[in-house]
C-alpha cells in the first residue's frame, strides 16, 4: 500500500486507510458508526437546547413552565406530525431495504 504524505488531503488519506472493523459483518460496523454519530449529535442538540431554555428563562423571555405546558394548535400539530412521519419513513426505509440514492 502506498503511503501518502501528511500534506495530502485528509479525505484522500482516509480513503486509503483500511476500514476499522469490530464485527465480522462490515454493515454492523457502519451501523455502529451511524449510531455513534447520531448519539453525539443528539447530545450536542440536547446540551444546546438546555442552554437556550436556561437563558430564555433567566432573562424572562420564556417561562419553563409555559414551555412544558405548550400544546400546539391543530395546524401546528399536523405539521409536526407530517415532519415526524417523513423522518421516520426516511429512517425506516434503510431498515426495510428500500433505501435509494437521493442524489440522482
């Protein structure tokens, strides 16, 4: 295997590295990578949301009790449900093997 200099672009160097494997099935390794990436993203979003809620509450812009008690109106609830359903469908398409390229 050819060794690339440190000055080579990171993506090019990474493409030539052997894939790290923890399981016999490489699909499980990729799935684990996805789960870990999503977990990190969920934590970041959770942490940011907590900070935003704290700042809004302490500055008197929003009361946390009002936020906890919030109930969307019918139109907003319908839009939330549609977004959630689209998200779940896109996620589950991969599980039931209906994924397809979204770029072509």
